[in-house]
C-alpha cells in the first residue's frame, strides 16, 4: 500500500495523538465518500480494536 505524501503531511500536522486520530477518521471518511459511487460495499477494519473509530468513519454514510 502506498500512502500519498499529502496524506502523510496531514497526519504529521496533527498536534496530538487525539488530533491524529481525528484526522485519520476525516481522511477515511473522505475516501469512503469518494469510493461510494464506485463500489457496492466496503470493509472497515477498526484500528487496534477501536470499534468506535470505525463507527465514526461510517457515520458519513
């Protein structure tokens, strides 16, 4: 998997672990919005068993 430099920079710019988590969720939501018209489903894996983070990503639907 290759992570674009723009995404890496967004994560680096986050000032704390909580801010990084929030930015990661924002990035995942954006990706989900972009993918939605192109596929019939997605598989969301909760990071480190944090189901609440996966649910926050899915709220965009």
